[in-house]
C-alpha cells in the first residue's frame, strides 16, 4: 500500500510540473459559468441569422427531402442505416455516418412537415446551432483541463464559437456530420484528460473510447483523434514510448484504421475519390502547401470565403507557378513548431493540433472537386485559436503599460468575427444567394454554376439556367451532370414552346452526358423522352414509328442499368403503346405500379392502354384510381370522360369535362367534347354555348360545329352565352 501511495504521489508531482499557469485565479473559475454564458450568448448571436435560412440544393435535398430513411425511426431503418447491403444506403452520399443520419431523422420527428408536405427546416438549423454552441462550451473545459489556464481556455472557446470559417459547418444542414462528430470528438478528448488527471481511472478511458466510436460513426474525419492524443501526451510531458502509453493508444489506432478503410470505401462508392491521374502527385504537394497556408489566412482574416474553392485549371491539369510560393509559409510553420517545441509547449501544441487534423484533408489523396473547403477547418481551427490565445498570454506576461491596448485589440478582433459571421450566415439564406456569392468569388467553380442553373431551371427560368450550365461545361468540358441538366432545361423549355429544335438540342446534351457517364440512367430516359417528343412533330407515319423505336432503345438501355427504374418503365410502356404493343405496355405499367403503387400518372397511362384495347370498364377503374391520388388530375378527368362518351354515359362525361374545365379552363377541346355530349342529350343550347366559347378562342373544330349546329340561331345563342356563362362559372367554382 505504501508503495502504491508513493507512486501516486510521484505521478501527481510529475503532473504538477507540466501544469501551466497554476496560479490561475480560483475566483475566475468560480465565475466561469458567467463567462461561459457570455461566450454562448455571443456564439448564438453570431449564428442567429442561420435560423431563418432555407435548405439548399447542395446535398440538402438528398439528405433531407429525398432521404428514404428520414421519415421513420424504426428497427428496420436503423439496421439499414448501420448495416445495409446496398452501398447507396450504407454509404449514403459517399459517407458512412449512421449517427448523422439518425440525428437528421430525429429532427424530422421533431418538426415534421406542414399541411402541403413542405419540411419545417427550422429544426435542422436550430440543431446545428445548438450543437455548435455545445462544442464551444465543451472545448472550454477540454482546454482548461489540458493547460490549467482559465483565460487561455476562455479565449480559445470564444474565438472558436464566433469564427466565420465555421459558418459552412453550422449554416449548411448537410454538414450536420461536422458539428456532431466534433461533439463526440471533444467528449472523447475530455474523457481522456479526465483519465489522466484522475490517476488513470479506467472508467474515463473506456468512456473516451466510447465517445471516439460515436465520433467515428458521425464522420470518418474523426480518425485524426488517435494522432491528436500523441500531441496531448506530449503537452502532459508523458514519455511517449513507454509500454503504458503505447498500450493505451492501440485501441484508438485500431479503430482509426478500421474506420479509415470504411471511409475510403464509402468515398469510392459515392464516386468522390478522383483518379490519381487527375493531377501528378508532385502537383498535389503544391496544392497541399497552398491549401495549408490558405486555411491559416482565412482563419485569421475571413475574407472572400466561398462554398467552393476550385482547382485552378481542371482542363489542362496545370498548377500556377505562384502556388509554390505558399510552401514558404508552410515551411515557416514547421520551423516555428520545432523552435517552440521546448520553449512554449502551448504554441507547439497549437501548430501540431492544427497540422494533424488538417493533414488528411489537404487533397494529397484526391477527394471531391475542390482544393479546400471551409468545413474542413472546423476541428483544425482549435489549433489556430490555441496559437491566438498563446500569443495573448505571452504579451500579458510582460505586464507592460500596453496590456490594455492588447486587450482592446483582441476585443475588437472578437467583435469583427461576430460581424463577419453574421454576414456570412446570411449568404446561406437560400440556394440562389449561396451560388450567386460563390460564382462571384470563384468563377471557375463548376458545381456552383451547375447548382445555380438547377435553381433557375426549377423556377422556369430556362434561358438563364441554360447559360449557367453552359458556363459550367465551358470550364469542365466532360461535366456529365451539367450536360444532363442543360438537356433537361432545354427539354422543359421545348415543351413549353412546342419547339422541335430545342428537343433536338436536348437530345445532343443527353448524348454527351451518356458519353462522359455511361451509367447515368436518367440521361437515357430523358434522351428517350426528347426523341419521342420529336416524333410528335412528324407527319410521315414511317418516320414517326422509327423515332418511337429509337426512344424505345433508350428506355431499354436505362432498364438494363437499373431494371426497376419506374420512370423508364412508364415511358417504355407509353412508347410501346404508341407502336401498338398495348399488352406489353400494360405489363410495364404493372411493373411500375409494383414499385410505386401511388403514382396517379401510371394509372392514367394504363387506363389509356385499356381504352385502346376497348376494355372500357378497366380503363374507367384506372382513371378513377388516378383521380383518387390526384383530385386535380385534368388528363384523367378528360380521358375518363371520353371513355364515358364511348359507353354513351354522357351525363358522367359532362361531369368529368366540367371538372377538368375548373382546373384547366385554357384547354379548349374540353369545351368542344362537352358540347358534343350536350348534343347527344339534345341540349343544343348548352352545346352551342361551349362551341362559341371554344370557337371565339380559336379552336377550329368548335367553329365548324358552331356553324353546323348554332348558326341559324346565332343571336339567341350569344344571349344565352352571356346569361349562362356567369352562372356556369359560379357553379364550377
């Protein structure tokens, strides 16, 4: 017992030798909650604008609106999130981060949707902000426990909390993984320090490993903790090559290795890792030096922050000569590390922590299409702010009459960060604001041009959308998704303008998309639609049939890649129907309904096939089902009415035509066909009112019918039209 006691005393003495600033005011620690509350308040103020932001079309749609596992927390969904055999589910969006997915699902359960099916996005933004605040508070305790210096811990936490470079991690919903993995990363680090400061109590060590696993399950980037612990041991003056220290680290490095391999597999599955031939390795060293220096510059002076920092020349794969100059500040940082290694451990630790945690993200292993990213600096920034606080402490130790000037300088610097962070948070207000800002600062950011084009196309601004996609293609001539999106914009615009030339141009773009990405299923489908749409402009029946057969080839190609692709099944069914293969068309519609039994368009298309087969009762059943799923489905009302006419059920036909007119009064043949049903019921006056309505708006068949049925009493019909139109409109409303 005495020997154990002696060892504990010895260990305690060894620890006290490395406790810096041990004369820190106890009164300061008593007031720590007041100071922490102030830091929390300033952090919340800095990111408050983000709470009103929308979600963006930069992965947010995939993580939230299109996430198949978001809507329900169930045992089945949890099993799929953690262990699914489908790489698209297991490595969702090129990451293995089941806890992140679970947290997003919890947000959905909390906020849900409005009555129109739109997500309440405030929950996602609030969670990100609260997690960032929690990280800020936890960081304070980690730094205090490491250095035993209240003021140092407060400065680090305060600047971390309001740092402008963190806006991307906090304001971008898709970066939930950043703030979540950091929470567990810091919790693991805190538990490890408690383990050391409590005479190596095993419960804290186990807790540290547990939090490390949670961090790894939130984002693979957490693997850097294993190396960071070596830097922590160095600050604590532990002998790094002792058996005890080595054995402690083995589980951390084993976990880091395992999850590192998983992360690489996930990135490959998500097509995020570029081929090593994109840039020669020596050029990547130049890019790494540039990025390393830029991270430090933007942490210190957060100007010209952007969502994307593109490579300088993705066409020729060249590197500008001036990039190599950034190796100088990088080498200077390395020199500073060794210079302060024995003089000021805090400075050396800050440099080491930053370097360790940014090292894997310097694109030496090419991931993604950007040379750097603000979000990558989230945890590494802790090292920078430790340096910032250490500089303050060095000046404070001098006790000169300039101390108050130094304090004022740091205070103004802190306020500057708050102002810049609030402004940057507003940039993330919506997709258009984000991409406007990005293309202004990074004109070669092809993803930004592509994403802004998508937003414009969704808003029916097809012309400007096409311009954005064209600029993206100009900067990256093999950009398959930009070709695909430009083709989609042209196809939609062609539909609105009824322009065959635009359809042919869209066909070209889809062909280019397939050329650069042969597995792009939607490109085959949409090229097929474009080809099929061109057929509608042809008057020659032979050419028409050839065009439809070409479209059919594309639908088959899409289904060869993805046999259960519902869109291609439906479109193939429609094409087969046009070619007269009605039985095969119905088979495709049946297969599509097994995949999506709630799609009204599939029922409507199958109903049309049954109509052509003269199986009218089955046709009516399908149209009725389509209307149940979409009560404003004009085509289903119109086609069911036509079937009713074939069955001589003219009252039902009139009811359907009338309902369709309520939702689409601009479709003139609805008036014409309703008038024909009125004639069948000997209600000539009502028929003539509809003929006149359609004829006056240029529908030629109605004009001919008016001359045939209504000309002898034209004046009377005009009067009835005036008297009854208002009554009819009122009833329809």
